[in-house]
C-alpha cells in the first residue's frame, strides 16, 4: 500500500466537518492495537507546530494506551462519513474487552513515523506524537456544559456516553499526513 503525502492544512475543513459524525483515533501499546471513535477535536498550530487536539475520557482504554506509547493516528475516509457499522463497534465497545480492529473488519497498516497504524479502510491519515496532555478541571466547566456532557456518575469503564469522567486534552504534533492508496 502506497502513501500519498498531503498537506494537513488542505484537509482541516474536511476533518472539522467529519468530527461531529465520528472519526477514528488509533493507538498501539504492548503489541495491542486499539481504535476509538472521537467526535471532539481539531487541527491547528501551537508552539509553531501543526497539531491535532483530541479529548479522551480519563478511564478509557485509549488513555492507558497513550500513557504507554504517546503516539496515535487519526483515520477517516477521504470523502463521506465513516461506515456506521465501524462507528457502532468502535464507539460502543472497549478495547480492553474486544479486538475492535478485527470486530470492525479493519486493516491496520504500519505507521510511517509513529508506532501506531493507519487504517486501510479510512485512508486519510494524520500521524501524531503527543506533545502535551492534561486532565481537564471539571469545576472549570460552565454549568450548562457540565450538565449536558457530564450528567451521570457511573462506572466509567462500562459507560459509553456522557458521564462524570473528565477528559484529557491531548495535543499532538502532526508528524505525517497522507492518503493510503493501492
């Protein structure tokens, strides 16, 4: 599989449009690949570097993976939304319990610059190395956001969706951007 290098800036609008519908963030640590659906994030410049910022709940398996290997890929189709079957599996299951790559019939492709794979079926790929992460302060959220996005006090390991599980802000440098092609 070939990689066609792209300018990340040319796809910033595409990512902003795709995020609310869900895209994938993929990690690898201790020989295990995990991918999850993200709907919050963005691309931009920080410290003079191109960055992708993601928000990951503190008790998610992905947060554990990033603590072991601070690198990830962002994966999405070149056009259109992610397959709803992929969203269902990767957005409602934990990588602690199942191999989401196998369950969603996804094909990992070794990263070019990071030890996290691209996904052949979602060929638009940003490879990212974590520069900074910090757990968000729940008390600093406006009341309406806290009420809407963090209403439940449930077991964070099994709850999918809004709960009182804070997010890490994860800011990562985009070290490669490409489209996978046959």
